[in-house]
């Protein structure tokens, strides 16, 4: 899967999981913040999204991981997190 395909999958997952009615996957900017001023997601959305990512991609964050804010910053940072964690689990 290419980075672009993975980006599209993540965008679709965000829209579908969080049932965003006024946003299409194509409208989500790759590097725009997902929380706060960006897409406007909140902490409940983060939990739902983390669960969906775990189910779909087999990668998981720890609730007390200090880097969660980094991982969930944008679609691009989520993609990088998924790719690095999938690579780690394959080499483990």
C-alpha cells in the first residue's frame, strides 16, 4: 500500500468512525490538525479513532503514552505512526 492509499484509508476511517456528516475524506488536509482549530475533534473522538485504528491496522497506542498527541496530530502523523508500528510488529 502506498502512502497516498494509506492516507486515503485513514481519512475515510476518520469520517466513517466519527460519523462526520459535514466533512468528506477529500476535504481533510494531510497536515492539518485533527483536534482543536483543525478538524475540531475532541478527546472522545480520539478514543474512538484509536480503537478504529487498532482494529483496522493492528497498531495500538497506550492511554498514558506521552506521544499520543503527536501521533494523532494529523493524517500524516497518524500514517507515520501506523507505518512505523506495523514495521516493528513485523520485525518482532
